[in-house]
C-alpha cells in the first residue's frame, strides 16, 4: 500500500507532493467532516469542512491550520460559512498568539490549538513528539469553541498507552473529561469513542 508520507520518530518524511484525505462521521450527533492535508514548500496545510447540528441550528464551518514541518501551528483561520464570521489567529510557535496583529496575552504559552468540532486537533500535540509507551505529557492548548468562536486556554494531558491492531492508543484528559483515542501511523484519529469515527 502506498502512503503519501511516513512518520519516523518525530519527523514526517515528505516528498515534493503530499495529499492526505480523511472523512469523519460525528457519532455524538448529526454531522461529518472532510479534511485534507497538503504540503506546500516547508509548510503543512490542513483544511477541513465540518457540518453539524446543535439543538438550535444546523452549522457549516470551515477551518485552515498552517503548520511548519514539525507540526507547530503558525496560523489558524475558522469561518462560519452561514454568517461569514471569520476568526484569524497567528502564532510565532513559541507561545505568543495574535489576532488582527494584536497580541493575545491570555493565550501565552499555548503551542497547539484545539478546535472543538474536529478530532484533527488531537493530531497537533501528538505529532510534535516521539512517544514512548507509558509516556505522559501536559499541554497548554488554545481552545476555540464552535460555534461561538470564543477562546480559552486549557491544560490537556496525553498518555501513550501503546500500539494495537487499530493503531496507537492515547489516554486523553481535559478537566474532568477522560477517554482513550486511537490514531493511525500518521497521528490522525481513527476512533474517538462516542464522538467521532473515521470512515476514510
């Protein structure tokens, strides 16, 4: 089987062309997501389209996350395709965040983003490190609530449990929430219990 890129340790070996496509079904409610990851020079660009429902409405959001070759987030753009409301964030990769060229001091220290509607967020901290079985790491995350687009800084914890026939398993904790997620060899979520399941 041909894979467009391969993870070895903390490095992703990439040719001149990279394109990976993913499709998730929202099993926690009605919804789905199409994600593409592309390489552009020294950057990785992920673009997602998410359709989902709440008790109040049907929502249509898109997002774009630009990362460097080490999966460090450099910019985030999220758009409500119904209202045309857009959030644009930039990062220096060292914990400083900006919106419309204004610094966001309350977000200082966060390297990764957690966009509430997509399991792609879990790939960002996972793919920045080489994990040993049993290893545990804490992360300061810039959390983006959807559909409100409100920002928070949250501490999250990942523990690499080990490999299985499905993929690599991580214990994920945020506040009082805990679950076991499974990712493939590229660090992309395959199974997120009660919330998301990968269909492609």
